[in-house]
C-alpha cells in the first residue's frame, strides 16, 4: 500500500520499515476484496507494499517502488516489479483483474494512474480508498490531529475514481473493532494504540505530519485516556462491533 510517483519510494523506505508487523491483513476485509476480484485467475496489485490482501490461489504480479516494502514481502509471495502506477510496464489487457489498496491518494497523477490500471486490466478493478470528508470527521482527526485534513485534500474521491475507471460500484468497507490491519482508523476503539510510535509510523497520514504536532496531540490523547475523558466522550463507540470510518471499495467491472 505504498506511495506511487516521484518521492513515494523514498518516503516508504523511511516510514514503511514496520509495515509487515503492524499492517497485518484482516481476514474479513480480505474476503470482501477477494470477492470483488471475482473469478479472475491473473491479478495485478499496484502499490502492493508488503503484499497485504494478495490472493494466494491466483497468479499475482505486484508493482511496488519502495525497496523497504518489497523486502518485507513474505517468502513465496508474488513477483514484485519496481514501477509506478503512472507507467505500468504491461501490454493492454494483460490482467483479468487488478487491485490498488489505499494507494491512489499518494499517486503523483491519479488520472494517469487510473487510466493505466484500466488499460492493462480487462476485468474487474478493485480500489480501496476513503471518503476524505468522512475521514475528517473521525475522532482521531477531528479532535487530535486536524492538520491531517490538509493532507491528500486534492485526492480523487470514490465517485471520481469510479468515473475514471468507466463506472463502478462503491461499497462501504466497515472497520471491525479488532481489525488486525493497522491503517489510520483501524484503532477507533483501541485509542491507546496511537501512543505506540510503531503504530503511528505505519500510518502515512500521521507519519507525514511534523513531529511536534504529533507529539502534542499524543500528549493530549494520553492525558484524556488517563483521566477518563476519552472514554466518557466516546462511550458510544465502546459498544460498537464495527463502524463506517469512510473506507470505500470501488469495484469497476
């Protein structure tokens, strides 16, 4: 799930070193993604990172520019090519399906990247992305790290991605309270996790913020957890099994 485009490889070579430990695929999310891929036998994974959610029962080729991310791919995982979404080194219609998970918002030119994804794929394309406005309303951003709102503000929303791919179904990807994949809002019911530097380093939206901004926010969060203010404010969350945190699956057939 690494960054594409100029500078993306360098960024994830720095912040991506612990991805394999923190960003462990959640089986419930995996089922939804794999179902969306249909019966495709050949799958392209763009922005593949450490290989999360790559199906093991199909022929997969990964595209990933970051050396640090590629090194974390488990033994026997799909072949990973060093390339970017904007210049996919494949012939038209090479793959029966493609996937791009939490990566489009980092591409240097999403319009070109999505066109390339469609060019090389003759079947379904599955893009995991997020609704920026919904993301901004989550407690981590709204109450502690509002400067995250300025990041990726120009990213294409789910409907724009769907249109760029020639039309698509948009599904909500709910986040379970015990989600094993440590993306940004995976810890919505486990706020203590954000105090862990390794967890924060595996969330690009936090890792890209100035250190003093994050330190101040985490100090406030630690205080609110210690005095019970966070639990009092978010008591309703403690009774939820899953939430809609704004993550969306765009499925273009």
